[in-house]
């Protein structure tokens, strides 16, 4: 009888990869390699970051970042599109290499067109962020111009609202933050 064992990738393996502009992520030991996102994907990412960073500067409560590395464990390392973390969380969880080693309060993913990429954000990353303690997870779909907002309820991220272009995005996580959803896609 022949058995095969699946290769389990680790953060240590990532250190050996070339810095070639590709994104290397590991979820539960499974390696995913993606190329640089579409121009419009990057615009939406930048718009979300700008809104979060503006609010953060006004309140002084935390900071936003584009495509930061989050190393949850040796077999779970991801690069979300945008995150927001409180000052306290950053102080506790930012390592010397500038990577988060625990969940930020907010993670944002902008969906790509590929079905595997979409499935990873909608299923695998949702589960990972849920188990790691993310408080909110926003999934932006630029084709539909909608945002699915997941919030931590009873130790899990659950879909609480789907917002469309004319809706206003607010969150109890960021007091006083508001933004018209359509502005994120323009």
C-alpha cells in the first residue's frame, strides 16, 4: 500500500523564497502563491486604508496598514489587504521584523476575480481570522460594489450586514467612523 503525506509548509520555508513581488501565504500548512493584484483591486485597498488612516489620525486610537504580514503560527501566515490595530495591540503584537504575531482588531480583504482567491477569502481566511480572534472582518467585492461585514459574536466571526454603494459603513469598533460604501470603490 502506498501512502502519500501532504507537505506542510512553515514560516521558516517562506524565508527561503525569493523576493519576487509574489504573495506567499500559508493557511494550515498549505502554501498559496498569488501574483500582484489588479490595479482596481489596489485602488480599492488604498481607499479603505485612506479612510481608516484618516480616522486613526483624528482619534489617535490606532493605525492602519496595507498588506502587513500576520504570523499566527509556524503554519499560518497571511498577508491581508488592509488591517487596523489599536495602539495597545500593536505594542503587544508587532515583532522586530514588523510583522503582527497576533490578530489585529480589523482585517479587510478585497476579493479578486479568481474563484480560488475568492473562496480562500470567503472561507479559509474567514475561519482563520475567526479562530485567531479578529474582532471584525470586512470583505469587499468590487464587482458587486458591496461589503460583507463579519463581527465577533460568541467567539466566532458572523455575517452581520451586507452593505451596498449607497449605504454608510459604521462600526462599534471605531467610534465615530463612517464612510459611504460607494466611495471605497471609486
